[in-house]
DNA sequence: TTTCCTGCAAAAGCTTTGCAAGTAC
DNA sequence: GTACTTGCAAAGCTTTTGCAGGAAA
């Protein structure tokens, strides 16, 4: 679906700012923070304020267009990929996507081999696993 | 192990503030925020500043005495229970412990029955599940 | 006595809010 | 034209920092 139709289907007006923020978010594989989105979109010849980024992201979350990811430090991160997957945060704060099957195996057996597989497949350095189920919006 | 011995085993000095913060955290089943711990401990005839609470909690985390839980809103939450379990956050922001086996079943099959079981066993109202694996400290 | 810890106050970082001007529909 | 959206600036909340005084070992 085109982004404009996506907004319309949710009763959201299609503004330049929303389009750019949404597309920057959907394009990114880095699960960006509000600040990162602000800097990405602002430079691309679009008038934009931080307040709008925050408002926009909250609106997107409310309408199921993206998800706010829990984090322990820095600002909140956002993900427009609502498909079935988990997230893995490295010591540096980066967030990586993890296929559900791999994540579930990790949960079932945090063996050295599983960790090695995670590290190999994602190219990250795993230091500790802190697992949480977050239940915070409509089913 | 007594709390004082626990501190000593980690090379930490045993101060009034640390003892009270640690025991308030260990006693609580609510996964309190720094602010909540500050208010709990401060009222119980103990001189305490917010800065000390933050310093203390970071020190505890560094020494493996507690864990910082990722969250999407409000302040970070802390848990001194390092045993094998997962967390479930409700729409109101409360964090509940979930036995690992139940959490893994949730991950494997987010069926209506599983949700109902979660709700029944924890007495909470589940609205959405947002799942993340956080890897952010030493293994 | 030495080293570590605490409190205070200030600052920094992230996010929200009120309101007037502007824009989508 | 109406209702929604934006930008700005200020405020709010959480967390960190520098430093001097104080306490543990």
C-alpha cells in the first residue's frame, strides 16, 4: 500500500512531515530514535521540528503504523516493521532484528552454541541476555 | 547471604544508603523505578539523595546485584531477582514476573488460550504483546 | 588514613505541552 | 471553511556530573 493510502485508511491527514518521517522509519533497519529521525528528515529539504517528530511517532503508534521499542538507555526507538520478529540489543545500544524461531531457541536454551549462532548470524557481540515480554497496547 | 556479606563479596562498602536501597529493591515485587526507591527509602528515617539512588543502582547493576529493565515510558525499572524468569508489562506500566516456561509458551504460540492463561495466572489484562530480547551486559 | 561514598546543586538529555499560524481536505 | 497539523518556545521529567564534606575499612 502506498504511504498516503495507509494514512488515509487510518483517518490521518497526509502531510509532508508525516510522509517523510514514516518513510525514513520504514526505510531504516536501525530502529531509529526520534532524534535520529529528526536529523534524517530535516536535512532532506523538509521543514520539521522535534515536537512534530514526537507527535507524529505517537500518532503512528496509536494507529498501529509503528511500534515503540522498550530500551534501558538513550531515547526510545521505533520500528515500522510489524511482522513476526524479535529484537536483540547489543552492548553498544544497537537494536537488531531476530527471526522468531531463532529468538525462541535462544529463550529455550541459552547455550554457548546458541549464542555463537546469534553472533554469527547477526554479526554482533552478545554480552548478556535480558528478556522481557512487554504487553502495552491493544491486541 | 546477608546483604552486608553480599556487598563485601563484591568489594562494595556497606553504607546505610546502599543497605536500605538494596533491601527495598529486594523486598519489592513491583520492579520499582529509581524515583519509587528514593521515596520508599527516604521516608524511613534515612538521609538519602536522588543522585545516590542512581549511583547505587548503577553500581548494583555493574556488580550483578540487580538488573535494569528496559521500558518504553517513565523511568527505568530495576529487579534484584536474578533467577530465571521473564517480565510482562501491562498497559498501566506495571511489570509482572512470568515463569520462563509460561513465557516461552507465549512466544511460541500467542493463542487466545495462552493469553487467557497469562491473564488468569497473573490477574492482569493483556492488551498487546511486544517482544524484545535485550542483550546489554556481561554474560 | 586512605579510599570510597554521599549530598547538593547544576546541567544535560529526552519528551510533552500551549498556542498561534498554517495546511489538508 | 473547518478541523487537523505544525513550529516554536517553554516546561517537565529522568538521569548525570562536579565537587566538597563525610564515612567505611
